[in-house]
C-alpha cells in the first residue's frame, strides 16, 4: 500500500490498481520533513540522556522539523478519522502521519511496564523506531548483551552471572572467567554510566562483598567478568545507514563518531559522566568491524558501543552496548555533531514497514519453483496476498498446462515449470520455497488454479495457522512492508 493525498493504492504485482511509479515520484517531490518524536521524560536535567533530548529539540526546531518529547510512562496513542495518529502524555500532544514519523526512544522507555507497553504499541502499529524494545532490553541487561554478543561470536570478556541462590558455585564461576586469578570485574546487571561497576582483588573480598549486596537486594544478580588491562575504553557511535529492515550486512552500518575515554585518576572506570577525560581517536579496522558486529548482535539501528583493548595482547573486546547513547561528550571531542548527523539522515527519510513480527494483507516476496526434469529451480519476485477465506495456499495464474507430473503456468506473462506432487479437485499441487519479511519457508504447498481476475500468490488458512505462532497480521487493512520497486 502507498497512501498519497489520502488515497489508497495497492502496489503489489498484479494487485496494482494505479500508476504507482508516477504517484510515488510526485509524492517525493512534495515530501515534507518527517516529524520526530522523542520518548523521554521532559525537562532539564544534568543526566546525559536528557542533555541529548534537549540538543535534539533545539537543533531540530531550528531546522524546521516538527519535534515532540513524549513521556512514555504517561503515553497514549489513538488513530484519528483522517488517518493520522495522536501521541500524547499529560503535557504534550503530537498529531503525526505513520509513514512520515521517526520515533527515537530514550532509556525512559524501560522505566516500567507502561512505558514498555507504549513503545510496543508504536512498534505494532508500524511506526519507524530507531531502536526497538527488544534492542533496548538486550542492551539494558548486561548478561543479555553478553549472550547476544557471544551468540554472534563477537569478541567480549568472559562473563558469568551469579545471585544469592548460586553462591555455592562462586569459585566455579570465577574459574570460568579468569582461571581463578584476580582481580575480576563485578557489575550490577542494570547499571549505567559506570554506576554499579566495581573491581574485586581476591576471593575473600568477593565472598564478603556479594552476600552483603544480596542481603540488601535479595533478588538482584551480579556479573563476574574477566578484567582486561587497559588505560581506557572507546565509545563508538554506530548507525544503520538505511530506513529499511535491519540486516546482518556490516556494509549497511557506518561509524558516525568515536572517542577514547581515559581512566579516571585513582579509579578503573572511564565514563565521561563520572568525570573521565575524553579525546579524539582514530579507529583500527578491527575496532570498526567489532563495533558493527556489536550493533548487529543487539539489533540496534543507533547505539554506542564500548570497546576495550588489552594493553599486553592488543586484542579488542566489546564490553557494553548502549541503545540510548549520550551525545554531549563525543560531540565535544570528535569533531562531529552526532545530533546533526542524525537530523541530516532524517531529511531523506523513507518509510518502510520494518518489523518482522507483523505482516499486512499484501506483501512482496520471492518464490522458487523446482522441477527435477528441468534440472533446477527458478525464482520470481511475486505479489503475496494473505487471505484466510482461502483454506489452502493458491497460485492464481494466467494459464495452466499439466503433462507427465509437470505443470507449466504463467504469472504476469512469465512461464514457470514445477513438479506436481498431488492434485486437489483437479488442480495440480506443487511445492515451493517462499521468502518474505526476511523469513524463508522451504516446503510450502500451493494449488495452481486459473484466474481471470486476480493474479499472484495467496497464502490461506493452512499457512496462516502455522505462521501466526511467530507473527500476526496487522490491524491495519492495507500495509506494504517491503520496497516495491521490483514489482512495478
């Protein structure tokens, strides 16, 4: 679907009902700057996240953007009769278009279940979100970050988690991260800006410190982490250089700023927010690659990746990923205004449906038909319609010819050949591999039928019953989630 001047145009293959290319080009000529919605508590504060919010507000307003700060803990969302959405809290009301709005959540979205629910509602409606709730939660919980990095084979210090119930495994866990040697780093699971990070120099200290912590907070958990000898760390801002769905292609990520944070005097931490000094830095290829890998592993579009380099071995490690990075320190020393970089990107904003757990009534995809007698398979970009009024999956074709358990059929004037696996009510049943929304389904059965009117591929009840375990069809009637250029 594409909405232009409040008119609906379906743009999927033979479901095309208007001259999409002309309309799209005309739309781009008149395109306004997107609205920007910051999800954060409002008001001045010395905290870095709030400083960043103020920088966004001031610079965006000065450059003609409509920008709003909405407190997600008090957020409400509703759709108007003219198709716009109202986002509001107890102070601010924003009326925005779904397809021309950028949502930038800050760490406030993790404050409570209400704030998380508000972000999730925006995701489910299909708004463009800089970092999703899933990305925030992966980065907020340091052990979740570690597991995500480890899963993607991203270099990170060895880490174990411990709580009051697993204290009897303490020596085993220290052995796992450091071979039983000290010092080790301990981190409270959800600390930020260096708070809740401390160093332990002996087993005796560890055995006395942790029980005291658990006595004060019985349900808390602490990470025990390998200590890397370094004189500071790097904070690297990474940005996914596209508005389309995130992929694992490192070439899509760019480094938009970097700084070195030196160790604080008489302290092993280096956070700028704690008074550490910062300086400009030139990154190595290894550090650039590592920062991009960390962004991919955590699913962030924009993040601050913290990297530490072993002074003895020269190897670099990711120690944290921040899904709500501050902009003040890095903009001060790195000769780059991070907020301005993002605003410049938003000037060329293009809306795509971005979330894999939501599908619309129409999608674009790729289907591969296999025929043994033809020694291979052929793939085609195709229009997909989801319709549970069909019990089975159906290919609506221009023509059909069946001979010797092989069917030839036409779609949009192109002839395809496939093996016949069975028949239903006189129609051949074929098996195909289907890809859409970044998911691949290797064995999907279709009934091939002739249709005078609609042409394309319909996924019916038999597919949707299984697919709905992972995804759901949006409440919106018409949604286009992928770029349609190849289906004009």
